[in-house]
C-alpha cells in the first residue's frame, strides 16, 4: 500500500493497515494529509493554497506547458552520440576497466 494512494481506492484491509500504521506513527498521518492536499492541487490545477514563495511549483501546477519533451529529446540525442562514439558499451557504462 502506497502512501500516495487515495483512501477511497484502498481495500478494506489496506485501509485498516494504513490506519494502524498512522496511529502508531503520527507523522505518517500528517504526511498523508499533505500528500492529499498536494495531489488535489495538481489534479485541479489550483495553486491557491501554495505559499507565494513557491513560485516554481506554482508555475508548474498552473502553466499549460512543460519541458518534459525537450528533456526527452536531449536524452535521446546523448544516447545516439554515445552509440556513435562507442561509449555506450556495457563495459563503459558499468565502469569496468
């Protein structure tokens, strides 16, 4: 059972286990509350509860664009370059002499 799973998606047994663990370790209950609130902000693209000092997270939640595609293209380009120059061999990747 993951802490990030919503309570209404847990089985009865998982809910009992989670409750028992959170009772034994109160910081887990606090963590679950924060995770639930953050997930709600992400799902609803609502950054109103986020402190203003967290502008990067605020922008990530509210803005429609992402740099994920660019990062994927750069990673692919680096892989191709390593293959071209023979540096993608298994021995080099694992650090063998």
